[in-house]
C-alpha cells in the first residue's frame, strides 16, 4: 500500500468520524470501552480459572488414585475381589468427577473395574506406569470428552496398578458458568454505561445545540437570543461569551440604525430641498425666463417685419433664430430639472417624454418596454427616484459608452420594480466602474439611491460588449418617508 493510499484512507476515516453526531461519538466511546474491558476481563478470568481448575482436577485425580491404591492393597493380597469391586464402586459414587476406576495386576490383567459388561481394551495401553514410579497421569480424548487418567502402582507395582479417570465436565461447566456471568455483567454494565452516556451527552450537547440554534438566529439577523448558563464550566463560559457578543452586536446594530436614520433624515432634507429647488428653477425658467424670451422673440419678429433696411432685417432674423434656439434649450433644461409630466401624467409618460428627448438630443436609438406600471401609480418618491436613475443612466451612456442603441425596461413584478438599461457601447471593466464616472451622481449615486430605497444595483459589462445596468427596488420602502430612503447628495448639473 502506497503512502498516498494510506493518507487517503486516513483522510476518509477522519471525515467519516468527523461527520458522526457528537452523541454517537460519546456513546460509541463509552460502549466500546465497556465492551472491550468486559471481554478482556472475561478472557483473562476464563484462562486463569481454566488453568486453576485443571490443576485442581489433576491433583484431585492423583489423590483419589493414590487413596484407591492404598485401600486396595490388602484386598488384593487376600484376593477379595468382591470387596475390591465394591471399593471401586464406592470411589465412583463418592467423587462425581470420576468417570471410571479399575485395577490391574502386574501383568496388566484386569482385576476389577466399573465399566459394567464391556471394558474398553484401549485403556490398558493408553496410560502405562512403571513399577518403580510414584504415579503417571495424562489427558485422554474419548467419545465423552477429555479424561484426566491417573495411574498409581499398588504396593510398588507388585500387587498391580490402580487407574482412575476424571472427567473435565464439571470444570468446563464451572468455567462456562463464570464466563456467562461475566458476559452478563458486561451486558448489564454496557446498558448502564449507555444510559449514563446518554445523560452525559445530553448534558454536554444540549447547551451546545442551544448555542448553535442561537448562532443560526444571529446569522439570520436576529440578535435577541440569549443563552442560559448551564454550569460553571467551559460551556458556561462559552455561553457568557456568546451573550456578551450578541449584546455588543445588538448595541452596534442599534447605533448603526440610529446613524443610518439620522443620515437618511439629513439626506432626505437635502434631496427634498433639491427637488423643490429643481421645481422652482424649472418654473422660473418656464414662466419667467421663457416668457421674457418669448416676448423678445416676438419683438425681433416685429422688428424684422417692420424694417425696410435689408441689413437690419437680416440681423433681426439672425437674432430671432438665436433667441428661438435659446428658448428651446431653456425649455429642455426646465423639463430635465423637473418634468411636468412626472407630476401630471405619471412615471411612464415622463420616461417616454425624456427618452424621446434623449433620442433626438444624443442621436440614440432607444427602445422602451414598460410592464405593470400603467395600471396604478407608485409613490411620488419612488417615481422620482426611478426617473433620476433612468436619467443618470442615459446621461452616462451618452457621455461615456459611445453607444448607438439602448434598451430601457421598467417592469413591476410582485412587490418589486425592475429598472434595466442595456447599451451596445464599448463596455468597461466592472470592478473599476466607479473610477470612470465623472462629475454628477454617476453610477455610484445610482447604487446609493437603490440601497437606501431598500433595493440593489448590479452591473454586467465587458470591454467591447456593451453594458447592462440592473436596479431592483421594493415597492414597500424600509423607512416611511421618501427622503429617508436616499443617502446620496447628487450634483444638480
């Protein structure tokens, strides 16, 4: 296995473990430790107990065989076979582990046994003992299981040999019983450990989950959640730190809202005064300057018609044409400052009138599409802002884009108004658009207007591929007064 494969496996395992719930991790650790400890203790106890009981079985077998050999000596010498047989039966009855007992003479002929009618002949060769040895014992495998066979000489082997076989059934039963009890104890301890771990994980994770829920609320803008301190530990300190953080954020948000409100109120006054001044100047230009220039135009016309001198008539005609052009420019300026159609006929008519002016004045092909704004009028403040956005957007296109065609789309959908202005001009680098705007409100001012109305502005453009301006404005303003919705002081030029 390569090092890269090993690293990948480790990363996969770590990701898998990291994705597991914290409660499952704690429960897994507790349960794993309990089970591992229980199995290890069970195995060690089983091995140690088996070895100890096996030694006891061996000692017991040798002891019983020696006792049998000692008691059988006199019976063999007096040739009392009946008593010898009774002795073997008594030995089997008094020791539950004894499976068989028999006595053979020095030539290994059977003198007495406990096998009933048939004696297994293979036992005679299975465990032989030398006459001069004290005893000999070994394990024998039979159809009934393992047998500890002990052989002891009788009277030094001169009277024969005594053999006793002890079964390991009781030993194995005792070992299995203890093993079962240990496993049962392990299961009970595991259940208790799971219950304790469940309570522990709840104590640990509940305040953490509460913190997570509160943090999600804060992420959504709700700064009101306060986390209760559960205990005087690290999690309790974390809860206090979180509460302090949310309190600081709440104060900062409140201060920011107050600053924004004051800023909006200040700018509202400026914008309102500006619009009012635009109205006043537009009226003065239309009613005052326009009427005076109309009177001057009438006088020059009369002079041109009344004079008999050709030179006078020529100069009067030139002055009349100049005054006529000036009057037209004054009227156009008055319309740009405050179009009467915006107050009298509404936004669509004012936009159509302004686009017709731009199409003539800037030599642009302008396509206008309006959806959903014909049925009912918007608030005066929102209509004014949309008109100024379109006005500034077309002014920027005329000054900087070198475009020949412009599409203007005004669309009302749901509770929002979309303003889209697209041109086929030279485009620009979007990340530096604010650096390219000259004097006046500019694109930065459009974005400010949109944001303070609760909307947003975005631009899509690439050099040589034109520019698309998107402005989305909500119909319901975040603050009631229109003057509180704007935060840029535009240049009246």
